[in-house]
């Protein structure tokens, strides 16, 4: 089965994910991933779908995430790079030890948790993502009491594997997330 269209992937997400925050998070990650794909010269559709569906099983199977979705993606014959990237985004979580071996996987690892920081910052300071200041976001990354459940180590590991420093990554996400409400 080829990758679904954006609309079909959104419908698939909505059939598995009911939580409003999780749906918003999926859209944030998808939009940021699409931005990175364009920025790095990769397939924006593959990167968007990977970002949109990366947590599709989290709501129903948090203790084993992303095991269930990895099975679905294999069953649906999704590209191996998407499957690897979703597995690698769980590095250090639920005993997953797969490090990112592609730009897609590295970008997903770097972007996933950072979107959590952006979301929490916006809840505290309700301005559009595209109007956030990199300095403010980086300050919140350093404050371990802010969005305490966000795993900063995975952001840094993703940046390292993507060969990008945190400053550039935060600046990129501000730009890439500007269309997200």
C-alpha cells in the first residue's frame, strides 16, 4: 500500500487518537517534519506522514508504544524508512534502543519532544508559534521544571544525529511551525 494522502492519514490518525492534545501534537510534528524535508531536500510527503502518524498507537498502548504502530506500518507496507524512524523516535522509551540511522529518523527524534516544549510555552504565553523567540524557547529547554515530562536528552540526541545545533533547530521549528494554529 502506498503512503496515504494527507487527508487519509488525518482520518487514520483520528480513528486511533481521540485526545485533542495528541492530535494537535501530531499535526505540529508533521508540519515541522515537512518543513525539514523541504529544507533538507527530501520527500515532504513521506516526512509529513511520518510525523503525523508517529504516535498513532500512544493513546491506546502507552506502555508498549510504538510496538503496535510498527506492526501496523509493516502490515500496511509503509516504507522501511518510516518504520525505522518511528522506532528510533522511541529511543530510550519502553526499552527501545534504536538510534536514528537516517535524516528522517534524526529529524523526528529531534522534533518530537521539542514540539512539547513549544506547546507548553504557548499555553503559558499564547502567541502564535511563528512569533516565538528562540531565546525564550531555549531558556525553557534549560528549565527542567518547565514541561518536566519532556525528555530533553532525545532532543539533543536527535540534533546530534541530524548534525544541527540546538540554536538552529529551535529557529527552524519557529519558522516551520508558523502555519500551525
